[in-house]
């Protein structure tokens, strides 16, 4: 028989919103995730997200199979764009909504077993949690993954308190499947749930021995099963991960520091690199629980076990990427908030000093996060000039012009160029096969590959060439093309060439020549 009576977990979560400070802090979390939202140019991965999401919904499954991620984020972004458009506010707004929702769920989870003061401390830190803010501002799947895992953890807490109702296993199964369809590192977060369930106390709340626990996870596995052939295809292709650095002694401490700094501490290594491991060790000791099955232990496991597992796997195959583990920053902040709250009961002045120091570091970190680029992103993260340089091309575009990319900024051009829905992609020799990120190009109106400038349409008179500043002449045009001007913004160069046999544009029609550097 299902358990009857009020649900204590839901009641405590709802009661949290009666506190005015909670509401103010949640609004502040929204504000920090909206600051500078449309200011940065879409970088490679974000622009790729938009390119995939713009495809027909039925095609996304097959396209994503040729890359390295599962499809759910792209489906959700596709529907989101249909509802709200594809402005930068809109496409990044999905991550904002997911990020703020994850913060609210994390605070609600904490309030199921901790006092309201700890919730306020956690929210104050989550408002300016740099890595959470950063990936709540990007058109990628990391904030959405955090939302699913926080919701699953909150559901699991309710399930432990009230094992009877079937709504908990059904909701948990759906959330677990959604997380797996969003990012494969969800498996590491769900592993922390399994570890925690294995340690729950005996009796009604011991989920590991209950049929509904196994049925819920069986349903989640069945929902994910249709994607398994695509997953095996991605694993066999082994594409798109060669940029991940091998694990070394500084990988994990650096990642923990990046959680609160949104930058690399290498210039200060190893002294500051050890601060976060020491702080977390203190937090674990400060919040040590009497029962391994307590909710405090669940928070600790979700914060630390995925990082440990990712490091273990990386011993054999490098997969450790800080942003893939950004969901762990939410429970990690809860762990630190619990430790500060516990310390405040015996040594309030010391607790205040720890809170102020941590918040001060995070304030610098959130500033770093707002700047974008840097160590938190992968290759091509600093190509923030694609947007402003595309604006120049849009303004000065003439009949007979074509756009060419060397690859790193191609998806950004798909988004920003108004006059050229599918720019050319310069390659040497035979066009590559349609795999990896560039698989989306197979859905274009024509083949985008440009083996040689001689293959351009005969009527082409102007050529907008977007290149990486570190390799500006990777594909130099032949002698029949003359350089009219060039501009640089961030790490992106724009060259405009005119065919010598075509009439030259007047000076008034073109920007001033020279190496002018523009802001992102």
C-alpha cells in the first residue's frame, strides 16, 4: 500500500520559499546569470549547438550520432528556438533557466535535512559560483545536466523519506534517463546515487533492497537503450577527444580551483592549487555524519565521487574535462555551506572569515567567468571576433561576394553571416567524410567544401576569408586575387580579397584598411 499523509520533503522545499532571503538570493542568482549574456560571441561549441538545433527534429538523432554527445540537449534547444527565437538572449536563455532551476533544487535538497541558515549560506555562494554561472550562460548542455541531477537527487531524498508512493520511482527513472540523454558524465552522478543507496540504513528506507529501486533504474535503462547503438558507434569511431590532456598530479586540484576561480592557478601552483582540496577535506570533517546513509553523505558523494571516477578513467583514457564535471560544483557548494553553518555554532567569527574569504575568491572568479574563453573551454574558445567581424561583412557585402572559413570559426559564421547561409569551408585536396562536428554540413543546400579557390563560382568577385590569427595564411589566395583590407578581432582575422579582373569597390564602400583590433 502506498504511504499516505503529507510529504515532508515537498513540504520543507515549499516552506523554503516563504523566507524572503531565499527569494532575494534566487533573484540574485538569476541576475548574475543574465549579466553580459549577449556580449560574448558564440564560440565553436555554442555555434555548433545552434547549427544542430536548427536541423529538423527527426534529423538530430542521426547527426549527433556522428559526434560525441547524446541528443537531448539539441532537441530541447530546437524546441526552445521555435518558441523564443534564435537571438543570443534566447539560445543562452535555456541554460539560464536550467542553471537557476538547478540552484533552486540544490537549495531545496539541502533544506530537507539542514537548517535554513545553511540554505541561505549555500544560496549566497551559489549566486556567485563561477563555474555554475559560466555554464548557465552558454548554449551547451552542462547547465541542463546539472538540473536533471539536482532534480534526481531531490527526488531520491523524498523517496528515502517516503518510500511508498510510485511517483518517486517514476520521476527518478525519467530524470535519470534525461540526464543520460544529455551528457554521458551523468553516469558518474548516478553512480554516486547508487553508492549512497548502498549505505542507507536498514528498514523501510533501505532502497537497495526494494523492488521499486530496481524497477526505476530498469525503466531508466530501457529508456536509454535505443541510443546504445549510437553510443557504441561513437565509441568505436573514437573521434573528437584527442584535445583532452592526459591526467597528471595537478589535474584534479586545478579543476577544483577552477570551480571557484574560473581560471587556472598554474602561476601559483602548487601552493594555491592545494587550497580547495584542503578546504574540502575540512568540510568533510566538519560535516561528518553519524550515518553513512544520511543526506549529508549523499551531498558529499555527488560532489566528489564523479571527480574521482573521471580521474580514475583518465588513467587509461583521457576524459577529464572540468566543464563536463561542472554539475559537481552545486553539491560541492552545499557541502561547504554545511561546514560553515556547523562551524558558526561554535566559532561564529571563524565561520564568517571562511565565508567572506570564499565569497571573495568567487567574486573574482565570477568576473573571470563573465569574461569568457580561457581554460574552462576547449579549442577555439577565444575566437570571440567572429561576431564583430561578421558584422563588418554583413554591412559591406556586395553582389558576387563569397565567404570562406578555415574551419575554426565556421559554425560561428553560419550563425552571424546574414548574406551567406552556407559559407565555404577551405580544405586541402579531397573533402573529408561527414563525421564529427562538421557532420551537420551534410544537410546544407550544397557541399561546403572548397578544395581550391579555383572551385569558387565563376561570378565571384569578392572573397571574405575568416582565419585564425595564429595561422593567417594557411590558405593564401592565388595571384589573381588582391587583398583589399584586413581586420582583426580577438584571435580571428578577416581578409577581404577582390578578383583583379573585377571592378574595385570605392573607398567609401569599404572599411579602412589595416590591422585594426576590435573588442569581442
